[in-house]
């Protein structure tokens, strides 16, 4: 039943996303965009990434890697195109990655996909024109959760051993997480995912408990400075507040922007990524950009 429920929610999410994106079509002739680079050569749509930059961006431009949201079960990298345009126009070289979706796969495989994409960026940085000396990882909702997994694994030999996933080799200087989906065992509208984030192959494995309780990784991880964004109108605002508490307990440097109700504009879940032209979104992106620049030096 949960697989059917997840597929129903996928249709709902993707219909809403298509409607939203259709209202935000913009001229991108000022940008150099390379789409659908295969980071795994199996023809799967979930194994593609896009690169955005200004044509005259310097060779040492900072790099921002973005992981889209969608509850782990919906959408691909195109979802965050407008958010990525924004960062490219701020002279970042942007890589936007897709991953396979549940229930056709499991959360372990999604984490493996993200790490494979990051290894591809590290292995082909010269061909892609990336200088990974100043690299930042961003994500929203489920993408923020996957970013957390990637950062935790990259920081810990023990966690990588538990998961059986190799390092990516990128030292991210800071992270920007928007409306993070911090829990996978949910009681809200996305409760359908609870039974499909793990599969039979995950049962009894050392990493299973982290799939069911991602916060349990925090004491074993060495998280980079982390910027968090949420709002009073974020339907899972509590997840960001919980995650901020986990970072505080681990003494991770962090900054939290928690917006009040927007009034004329509802500041809904992941609004900076979904509606980057909003003045409030611009304020959040400005602050995240400043946070990244403050951590350019290791």
C-alpha cells in the first residue's frame, strides 16, 4: 500500500512542480548550460547532472553542488533550474544532480547515487572546468537530507565502512540546507515513504539504523559549517529546528534563517529554491552566499 501511496504522491508533486516552473520561464541566453551529463553510463534518468555557469566565469570560480528535493520519491534535477540560474549569475560554477527515486529504489541507493555523482565531479573536474578548492553543497527538503548523508559519509571512515560506499574526495567548505527533511519515518502527509526507504537487502545491515534515524549519524560525523533556512509557513519547519539542535549538540558552526509568515507571498516549504525571485528568497540566498564566502578559507 505504501508503494502505491508514494506513486500517487509523486504524481501530485510533479504536477504541482510543472505548474510552478511553467510560471517561471526565463531567458537563459546569458548562461552556459550543459545538460544531461551521465555520471553513471547506464542510461537512467536518475544518473544525470547539469552544469551552469556564466560564459566568462573565472577558472577559479567557487563551485556549488545542488541536490533537488521531492520527498525522495519525485522529480529530477530540472526542478531546481531557477535556483541554479541564480547561483550561476552570482559567478558560481553550479552542478545540479539527479538520483533515482523510491519506491523503485531505496534510500541507500540514492545515497550511493549522490556519492557517485560527487566522485564524477572530482574525477572530471578539469574537463568540467571546476576548481574544487572552494566547493559548497546545497539541497532542499529530501535533497538536503541526501546532502547531510553525503557530508556525514565523506567526513567519517567508520560511516563509509558501515554503508559500504567510497568517499567522493571533495572537501566541502560549507553547506546550505533549505527546509531539510530530517526524518524518514514520518507521521505527516509523507508517511507513505516510511516503509519504502529500506528494502530487504538493507535489513540487519550496519547502516540500516541511519536510514531509519538519520540524526543518529551526527555524533559520528564531522559536519562543515552549515546554513539552514526555514519559515513559519514551512510544513516541515520542525525538521529544520530539530536538525539545528543536532548541529548545536555536535558543536557544528551554523546559521539559521527562520522567516515569519510572508503575508502577500506565502513562504512555503523550500521557497528560496522554489521561488528564488521572491524578495525573501533573495535575502536567504544573499545570506547563504555571504556564509559561503566567509568560509572560503579552510
